[in-house]
C-alpha cells in the first residue's frame, strides 16, 4: 500500500520526495451501542481496513488536500489561516477540524502540507471512516511537528473536532477505538472515566463478518442528536430524585425500581436501552473471558432487539438483514453496529458456514429490500502507524 500511496501522490503533486505514509484503521463495535454518551461501556475493535495518507510538509502555510475517494472534488486548497468550517471543503473539514482542535490545545502547526488520502472503509457505512480520517490527521501532525501528545489525547481532540468544528455531537467511542486499537483485541472502555482494558478476541472456529446494508446513513441528518437529548432529559428527571451522574450508574434492578420517575413511556424506553445495554456489555466481556462465545452472541442479539424496540435506531434494512442472520446455521450472534439508521451490522459466524451465510442472506436481502448487501470478513488490526 505504501507504493500505491507514493504513486498516487506523484500523480497529483508531481513527485514523491520527502513524503511519509501513514495509516489509521476503521472500527467496528461488537457491543455497547449508544452507551458512550450515557457514561456507559463500549466494546469496539479496530479493523485492518482504514485510511491512508501520503504527506509532505510545505514551506508555506497552504494546505493542499486530495482524496482518491473523492477525485471529483479535486485538490481542496486551503490554509492554516482558514481553519473555519466550509461546506464546500466537504471531507477536508475533518482534517481542518483536527488542526483547529490541536491549535486550541496549543499544538501549533507552523507549516502547511500536501496530502493524498485514500480509504478502503466503505463510506458512510458506520465503520467510522470520518473518525479514522481525524485520528490519522492527528497522528501525522504528531509525527511531523513532534508534538508530545498521547494517542488518547489525539482521540479526544479528534472528538472535539467532530463535535465543535464539524458539528456532529458524537461520543468518544470511535476515535478512542481507532487511536488505541490493538491487533486481535477489542477495547473494553468505560466512557465515564476513559479507563479501558484490552480483551483478546478468540473466536476459535468463527469469524467476524460485517454486513453492509448499503443504506447510507448521514449522522448529521439522523435522529442521533434527538436520542442524545432524550437521554439527557431522562437523566435530568432521575437526578431530581436519585443521586446518579449518568444513566450508566443504574443497574437493571435500580432502573426498574425508579423508572416511574420518568413518567413519559418514550423516555422510559430510551433510558432502558442505555441502562440494559451497558449491563449487557459488562456481561458480554465476562462471557468472552470465560470463553463462552455462545452467550456473547446471545447478548449481541439482545442488543439488537433493544436497539430496535426501545431505542428505535435500526430501520427496515438493518432489521431485515439481522433477523435473517439469526436464522442461519453457524451464526453465533448478529446485531446492528454504530449509530444505526442504516450502515452496517456485525455478526460472528462459524467459518464452515460463512459461504452459505453470505449467499442466503444476500439473496434474502436483495429480494426483500431491492438492492444488494455487501459482506466483509474482517480482522482486528492495530491503531495508527507510519508505514
Ligand atoms: C456513532 C458515534 C459514537 C457512538 C455510536 C453509537 O458511531 O460516533 O460516538 O455514539 O454512534 O454507539
């Protein structure tokens, strides 16, 4: 891939002297969905697919940004003196946003650069192509300008870029999973204090299969922010009566004993998901530690049901594919992953059943929804690296 990136850079900027090539992964969340802004646990892992950047420092303050994935947009020309959101800059706003966030924290870039990006994460699939681009940018800034910054802080500044510069109110899961990724491990992260531990993913004779519904989701347009508000409202109502800091402070039992405080049935459903999903995630990691993959899969299935019925973030495409997956032989578990409303589902499938799984599910989905789903058998890779 390094050679390909050198060639791409040469094509756009003439020659490839003095360039460095970087990579940051995408991520998939195994369980713990819509818990990261409720102080709960998540359990994502970084993938071997991700985003590449070939970067060369300039001796002025210009930023020339090009993406092989968006060649129709050409070279996006901007500068370190124009770090404001501009719709016309499209994907390059993520890059600008990270430079902006770094500056806010006094990591100042003195010179601009020419960059060619290329990503092999399907765009808008819910596998965090934007967080990958953000962390990648933070990582090459650190390398070029020798900033003394830890990966964890790069994750936080990437989230800040997304929240405050791009205007998407996401939690910390995606950026953290990407910055801190570790081959063959998922990250059990407590989003209330960022304590984490790695958990080896030993699936024996099974593999992680990601199913892309090819229904593109746009986080900005989705009901993501609405769900966040509903959870905040529920939390505030609870706080009037009981002493908690986040919905994740509640156990299932405590929630059931106090849910009447919320009055509104809709808020009860939303908060129920946040509470139960957090507890499911804690249980799921224990199952893995005990090598109980079957129970882990069962918890994944329950997670989907909760996201469908209580949190209402799935939709016909994700439900069709996940519910059909449950009926297939060799499926340990399947659920939607990421924000929802389209995008991808994640499943664990026994190796010997994968071919039939893909064929049956693909046919069923095409017949029901009218267009194809895509399938990726994925491996868990490392966090950002210099190639
Ligand atoms: C998106 C957000 C994350 C998280 C998930 C839902 O991926 O970026 O912060 O909230 O949705 O779990």
